[in-house]
């Protein structure tokens, strides 16, 4: 049965957990920053079709209550949703505002002969890639996980973008950036959401504290003469909005534009806003 494309909402949070609506299904998952008390009753929380717990060796309970795969639509982008062994579902809904923002920036250029070139690093299941492609950009989508790139390509097909100008790359970010710089490649927009810690496609080690400065410098060096934006986000504890601002401000020094920074938030109509990472975004000033 094909389920209707419904969206995402945060229902409640507290006691180290979050209660979320993903289309027709309500799920309960851990959330360390939700140190306050829930607003809703325990009975409401117990209505969740499935829940994930790290105390149970990273296991889902009542997983049989939800299908293996279903679809939701967020910011005009359709996503395949599926419960993974790590508690992830194939979407970071706190980035919804970025997908709207990316499309707003790129739409005025959609009718131009030369499509804006966008690079999406650590691209996961492709939310930003597909937002940019829907707005008419040519996108390079890179992730070190072959499985996640496959998932992103499935999302592209769900959005009828399987023939859009998207390059799908499975590789270590540092190696790819070095090769792009050597080729003289240039991009009008760069999106990056680096992990706190990770390994490349061949086991290359990545620690954000050690890599972020050079990573941002490489991104700066790959920008075209008239760049449109840089979208930088992360979920690393200690990387506050001010830290993110300082990092991006130093990387973009000398390039005319403005920087906005803040917290990424999960939101719902009646819930407390739930911080879920930080961001800084640079956008070219009108000239």
C-alpha cells in the first residue's frame, strides 16, 4: 500500500527522549539534550508505535508495528524513511529550514544557461542535494558510505530527479577535495555537515577538531569567483553557534558577504523547540 506523503513534527521531548511524528507513525528515540520534563503524559508517550533505546544495546522495540520502508515529504522533498540499527531514520529534520533556504537562493538562477554548481559534502541521504537539484542546480553529492549514497539515489528517484545533473561520489572527503582543487573545479555553493568522528570509504580517520579548519579552507578555495553561499552545520558538542561563526568567518575572510549563525531546532505545533546542532551560513551580498 502506498502511504500518503505526510511530513515531520516534534510531538514532545523530555527525560532524555524525543517523541516524533514521521508521516503516519509516532516514534520515541533518545535525546541527551532534552533534560527537562515532558509536557505530555506517559500514556501519550506509550502511544508510540516503536521506540529506540541505547540502554538495550541499540535496539528498537515494537519494530513490527511500523513498515520496513515508508515515505514522508519535508520542505518539498520526498524521503524514504527506514529504521536503522543506529536509531537513525534516513533524515535529519532539523535541517528543514536549510532546504527551504537553499531553494530560495537557487531558484532565481534556474532559468540561466549555466546552472549553479553545488557541492554537498557528508551528504547523507541527500536532503540538501535534492533541494538544490529541485531548484535547478547541478550538484556533486559526496559521502563516504556507499549505502547512504544508494539511499540518496533512491530519494532522487522518489523526487523524479534520477536524471537530474547530480554526480554521486563515494569517497573520503579530504581526498576528494584535494583532487578537485588540483583539477581546478569550482562551485557556486558548498554545503557541509561534518560528523564529530568518522572514517572514509577506505578507513581514513576524521576528527572534526583536527580537520575543520583545513576543511573550511579547502571549501573556500573551491568557490567560484562569484559564489552564492556556504552552508556549514554540525552536531558536535562544544561547537556552539559562536564557534561556528568564528570558523566560517575566518574561512570566508575577504569575500564580500554576510554570515548568519544559530541553533538547528526540531519543532512541532505544540512542543518545546528542541536544539539539535548548530550552524553558520555565509551568503553573498547583493552587488
